[in-house]
C-alpha cells in the first residue's frame, strides 16, 4: 500500500531528532495505530533511499512522524 504525503513542516526537537508534519494528498484517509511506522521510498540524484519513521501523532487527530537519526537532516 502506498500513500502520497506532503511534508508541511519540519520541527527540530533535539540535535538529532526531527518531527515531520505531513499532509495526505490522496482522497483515502491514512489509518494507523499508535506505535506503527511507515517506510518512505525517496529518490534523490538517481539514488534510492528507504527510511522508516514512527508515527508520533494520535491516530485521527493529525499526521506527524518522528525520526532520531544523523541521516534525517
């Protein structure tokens, strides 16, 4: 299953932790459970990256992900 999401805001929580506020651009809702994660597939400069992010928001309230990693900057 694939979702089309847009980053609307990036919040730096600590030196290596970021929260990404997301907007669903598809008509179907993104349904998830607390503690669930998504793997993002991103292509930059013809190189494919896969990164996993945990939901940090309450299901049904907002859509945000959190990542603590040196590569997420």
